[in-house]
C-alpha cells in the first residue's frame, strides 16, 4: 500500500493548528478569550472596533478547519489497519470527528455573525459571542469520546509491531481527562471554571492542540502492515 497520500494528510493537524491560531490570536485577538463577565456593550465594542481584523482571523480559522478532515481520514485509515480493529471504535471515532468539524464550522460562523453587523443591538452580538465561546469549549461529550475510542483501538492492536505505540493510547486517555475541564463553564462568569479560566479554557486548549501535534508525529512514523519489513 502506498502511504504517500496518508503522510500528506498527516500534516493536516499541524497546518490546522498553525492557521487556526494565527486567526484566533494574531488577527481576531481572542487570546485571552473575550471575558464572559463583560457587559453586552463591552462585547459589542470589541466587535465594532476590531471588526476587520476579527473577520480576517475568522477566514484563517475557517480555512484551518478544512484541514482537520484529511487529517482525521488518515487516522481512520490507520485504525482500520490495526489488528483486532473494532468497527464500533472506528465508527465512534468517525461520528465524533464529523460532529466536531461541524461544531467548529458553526462556532466560527457565530463569530462571523457577531462581526458582520457590528452596529446591531449589543445584546444580540453578545448572544452570538456567548454561543460561539460556549460551543468552542463545552462539547465535552464529544472530544473525550474520540480520544477514548482511539486509545482503546491502539491497546487492542496486539501485533508485534503495532500501528501506533502503546504510550499514545494512554496519552489519549489523559487528553480525554483534561478535556472535561470545560464542563462547568455554564455556571461561571469568572474564575478557573469560566470559559476564559485555567481549568475550562487554558488546560483543555493545550491538550486539544497538543493532540493534533502528537498525533501527526505518530501518523508520520506509522507504516501500513503491507509496508512493514
């Protein structure tokens, strides 16, 4: 089996991270995130004063999201090649990954709506901003499930030379635990559990982008069974 296209797709993870963070940090200036404690007028003023740079940042983020799809396809291909590959685990990973891509598209569109008419009622802008940031962090029902499914599939691959190293399975489980930090954000406007807090945002964000980088490395190092010597 020719792994050329798979290796090309494996770069989708780092490309996604770079482009998304350029848009999120460099142009939209959403790092740190807009505080959930801000008033409607304060939120509206941010979108009004920085409308152009936010829109440019959203373009970067939207383009970045498209690279997650070939990247996930490469992972799914490897999961299917594992010994004792479970169709249930593969299907779970496929469903969750597809849903996550949809979530990313919707939240970027929500930021776009907030910046599209910056002169509209502040409460409307705030509502779309709230929706986007909550959607960015709160889908704890999705992200950990994909990590767990991948981790279990790796542990089930009991070949002498498995597709992915076993340590990567346990790292996926650890990433899953860290992703649950945002589950309480709907109760808080300030502090570590708010959507701009240490536990709800910063730790899960490092785990989220870190997963793409680490997964890209193990993908590039992996080989199809037919190519193994």
